[in-house]
C-alpha cells in the first residue's frame, strides 16, 4: 500500500505543530484534571461530569493522533518551485465562469487548512481538483455536486 501524504503549505504545517503542542501541553492536562475532579465526586456509574470528561479525553487523544499522522506524512508544497502560471497547492487562482463577469479567487491549500469562507479551498475539493495543474488562460470544466460549469483561469500567483 502506498504511503499516504498530506499536501499542505508551510503555514499549514506550522499551524498543525502549534495545535499539537497546545493539545499535548494544555488540553490533555486540563482534561486529565477534570477526570480527576469528577472521580472525587464518587459513584462513577451516575457521574455525568466524569462521562463528559472521558468523552473529551477521547476527542483530544483522537485529534492528537490525527495531527501527528498528518505531520508525519506532511508534504510541504513550495508554490515557488512550480511554473508561475500553473495552479498548485499554495497558489491563489482567480477565474471567471464562462458567460459571466464574476471573478472568483481562491487559495488552494491542504485539506486541514481549508476555510472556504475566507477564500481557502481544499486541494481535495472538486474545484481545486479540476484546476490543479492547469495554467493561466486555460478553460477548465469543473464538476461539482451542484452541476458542471466552465471557467477561464485569469490569474495564478504564489
């Protein structure tokens, strides 16, 4: 089975490292303390504070494992090493839907960095998948759950 990889920007990797440090050094000890306090309330079979703390501990440990895995297999993409006119992870692309004048601009990032409301789309999204590897001036057909449409890539920048 091929090794998995998580394409991301250097900024995205740094954010994951900060998150991991916070989870291990702040969140984990807080949850352990909550479990300790909840245990002191006595009967664990009817102790909702204990159950909630154990659930939170499970979520924290799951996220730690997930972030460690992502960092282990991180593939930091250097957008500057790719052709300046080619769409890749870490680059910002502006395109216009054919037949309209409305331009849209997105930065393509790794899946964990995705924030569509702030113009950052995952490299796994249908739009990014259609745009990756294409160049400025090309017309690209994009298929999303909402339908298919054609766009012209106006600008690509690192």
